[in-house]
C-alpha cells in the first residue's frame, strides 16, 4: 500500500529523533518515495547526512541554501506529498502547528499541505499529560491531523510512563492501514447536506439554528478521501471545501436545499443528510425591514418540504440513505420513528444532553441506529473521526447490497 507513495517525513528536535532513521528506512523498504524536512534543533539529535543517504535526496532544513542561493518552496513540498508524517513531534512544534506559528520550514509546510498529516508525539510523561499539550493535541485532531499515540515505557528522563514515540514499524503499519482503505469508494457518487438553513422573515431577520456545518463537511472530505465524487449542499456556514472531488453547492433556505437535493439524488449511490434543516418558514417574507410598531410581532409559519421523506420515497434498490437525529429526550424512540418515516438505512443519533456533542463544537458523540433496532454506540470523538466511522459503515452496507 505504500509503494510509490510520496511521503514527506518531518523530524523535530527530541531525543526520539534517532528513531526517525529507522522509520525512514522502513518507508524506503516499503517502496515509498521519501523527502525529509528537519527543524534546526533536530540537527542536534540526528545528522542530515545519514537521512540524505537513506532517502537518496537532500534534506530540507532552512528556506534557503545560502551557499547556492536556492530557495525551497514549502508550497511545492506540501503539494508533492501524499502524506506528511512528523515523527517525532515535540511539544514545541505541536504548539506551533496548533496556533499557526510558521517560523521554520517544517511548520510552514504543514500549514500549506493538502495531504493527510500524521504525527507521532514524543516527550516526557509530565509534558505529555500537561493540559496545554493535551489541548493542543485536541486542536490538531479536530482539524483532521491523525495522532499516532505514544507508547508507555522507560523515557529518556529515567521515568516510566506514556510519552515514548511509537515504534517505526507501528507508524508504518498505521499509515499503511490508512492507505489500504483510501480508495474503497472509487467510482461512487455521494450527496451530503450540511449546515443550517435560514428562513427569511425580512431582508435582515431569519429563523435558523446553531449548526456550524462541521459534521457534514467532515463527512464530505472523508468520502472524497475514500475515492467518491461528492456533491456537498451547504446552508450558510463560514466553511469552505476546495478539495478536488467536492462540488460545493451553497444554498440559504430549506426550499433551495430541497430543490438541489431532488435534482442530484437520482445520480448518486449514497446520500448523507447531515444538515439541520428548518422545519418551518414564515408564510410571508417582507421585502423591506419590518419596523417596531407594537409590543408583539406575530409571524405565521408554514411547513417546509421534508427533504429526507421525499428522498426516502424515491430511493431505488441499492441506493443508500443516511440520516441524522439531534434529540434532547426520548432519543432512541424518536430516532426509530424517524427511520420508519424517512426510509433511512441507518441514522446517526446524537443528544444535546451529551457534553461535547451537537452544534458549534469540534467533537461529537453518536450512536448508529438501524431499522430493526440494532444500535452501535461510540465514545466522544473529533468530528473527523466520527466521519470516518460513518463512512466505514456506509462502505460496509454498500458492499452488502
């Protein structure tokens, strides 16, 4: 799975940098093309000549080679790679990555990279469990960085605990597993809805909700990573999706989302309805701003078209329809009723009563509910990881149809 993959290996300044020599050799033995970027401090722990010899390419450390005047483009390096692996990752570089402090070639390349990023933290146990480090890891994970957990054992300080960089063989296996599932949706087309809808009262006021769109966008990115072509219909959000393979269609209202979904659904293999669509809209929209004239303002609402129910009625054999349910009480009962009414293949259930789940956060805690009442429960995870679980389930069901 790594043959001919282009791997950018980043090395930071920690004692575990000596393991990067063995990691580089494992990548090369697996048939990968490898380029190495080091932070200036990493040179104190491992020699660039060794890494250059094993990779058969010069090692990148600074933006410029002052002897030749050559400039090394962080943009070109980021575009070249199929994967950016940073091992070891120190607490210092982790903080720079989390907060965008681009003061060396490695971090600048990270900020420019479009490929998947993998990091293998390595530090003393007290540093590793410090709240600042734990928070920085959560930030990176929420942005889609793959964390390869450190192991427990004897550390350079003489203490014993968690903080040892994962062994080179385990890192290679982690990345090999990642690429082994990468293209299992090649040739498939998917529809994803995301974000809120805004139902206008007048030109400056609307009825809406707090959905950020993060879950839907994460699902779209995971589907594309696995080889699918994705039509992403998004309500008003601050998010963007410029990845090749995602056709982003922006809408505002539930009716606009309905019209786009109806048009696209017949041509896709799977639809994931992650948007928080308003159930009702004002019966009349004022063309000018409504002025305050009294103690009350009555707005008559009418029901919006039901996107999920409409697509569920049109679902053809072999086509997959996945829904979402955000509930505050009677979660399972409400989810089962929604599956029956909408003809979902499964529903992703989450509850506002679960801390860290719901709107506006980078994490989610979900359960998958199936038509016959079977459920799969998952712990709190980043929305990127939840998206991977959802797509894994989609692949499993598509393969069984």
